[in-house]
């Protein structure tokens, strides 16, 4: 995630903190001083936030560890003001596996809360008057710290289990629905419910806590994006790269000037190019590279092309091709059969394939 600082690695997973996390610390300090708190209370609250977010990291590692059991690796865990985000290579598609991964995170917080219960002397606080509780919660002591941490972990469990997709509770709901219906239909239902809950968060946020507004936005657009992706995968299921193949291609040579690619872009629809040499694909010339060097039209294509690229076979599934594009950050893939070039495929053409075959009501045909 852009604007993130890498804190270290656990199990090969990068632990990162986004720059916006600093806004949370600033808000905590501002609120403390605004309410008349001193330096000791400000340090107490800051330490509490940092330790709490350490619990959030453990929560996300719970998801990651369970996903690894199913052969799914995690690229990174990023801390944001509203919580943590684990970037898994992909989401488990089997309901049983998704249920296990979704529950693993909150389970970590349950364990932390249980361990804190063994330490916190709850019997000591029985019979406290409201005045004693007020004094207790405003005193920066170790006992207060542990009680706050206990309450926070319990709240993390309850909050994360709200059935608001794509939060943990929403993923649990989708997994449970997935036992009796298709993944696409289960995602659609969970997504709509998640977006409905996001409006409740929005209202509560406007009335009480601005952080709930941020969470509402995250849930609404997160649910929309993942539902769109799953519906797209369902539409592409069973279809091959050869059905959406680009064959009218302009092949560049490493010695061609960049100006040639620029002229082709201005005259037609091609934006990405294959660089051909000695009968084989030597590299690809992405559109973003052309834009970056547009002021150097005399540069040779061979100097700017990417020699390390992924390719696919005409019989490769379109879903697999999209996953390859995402993992490699490569929107344009040469299509090879036995090492011979037969065409190319890009993300834009796959989108057009979906529109033409589904959006316009035309039946899909498998070849």
C-alpha cells in the first residue's frame, strides 16, 4: 500500500504502517490535552493505542496463519487508523476454508482476552461505586491499562463479527451461505447486507464518532469491489484466453524508436506492445513506460522494454489470466502456443468480453 512504512517481517509477511496511522496518534494526544489530561495521561493513552494495534497485528496474523494452512500466502499486513488489513494472495473459495480463515482473526483476540482475564483481578473491582470507577478509568496505572486492553480485545471480537462484508463477520456469513448456494450469490447477499450496515455506521459516525464514517466508507466500497470481482469471476468461469484473443497486433523491434509506438497509439487503439526479435517475443512495452519516456521519442524500444514478462496459453482460463496479471502487475500478456506467438490479451479486452457476452445478454460459448 502506497505511503506505508515497513516495520519488519513475520513469517515472511511484511508488517507495514500507513502514514494515516499517525493521524490517530495525533487525535489521541489532542483529545487527551483538550479534556485536561497531562503528559502522563497522554503517554498512557498513546501506549494503549500502540499495544492495542499490536493485538490487531496478531489478529491479522491469525488470518494469515490459517490461510497458509490452505496454501494461501499473505503479502503484507498494513495498519490503518481503522484497523489492520491482511493482503492475501487470494481469498479461499471453499466455504469451509473461508469460514476457518475468517474466524481465525477474532479467535486470536479471544485468546488474548482470556489471558488478560487470568491477570486482571476482577474480584478486586466488585462493588466499585460510579465515583470509584471514574477515578479508576482516569488514572494512568497498570491495572487500568490491563482492563482497557481486556475491554478493547473483547470489543474487537464483537465488532469484527458484525455481519458487514467484507469484515470478518461478513465473510463468516458468506461462508455459511456458500454451503447452500453459489459463491457468486452468497457474495451478492453478504455484500448488500454489508452496504446496508455501512449506512448505519455512517449515521452513527456523523452523530457520535468520525472514525465510524471512515469505516462506513471502507465497508461500502470494499463490499462493492469484492462483489464485482466475484461476479466477474463467475461470468468468466469455464472460458479460455483464446475466446478473448487480440490478434491484430503491431509488433515492434528492439531497434525501433519510441516515436513509432507513440504514432501508433495516436492513430489507433493499441497502447501496449510486444517487442519481437528473431521470431520470438523479446519483451513487452507497457503504456505507462511509453508515457514516462514520451519526451524521448528517439530512445530505442529495446532500452525501455520489459524483458521479464509472463505469458499464457490459449487454453489458459480467463480467471487464471486475470490472477496472473494482478500478481505480476502486468496488464498485457503475450499468448503463446508451443513457444509461438498467436496473439495477446489485456485487461481491457477481458472487460469488453464480459460486457459483450453478459451485459448485452448474449450467451457465453465455450470453445
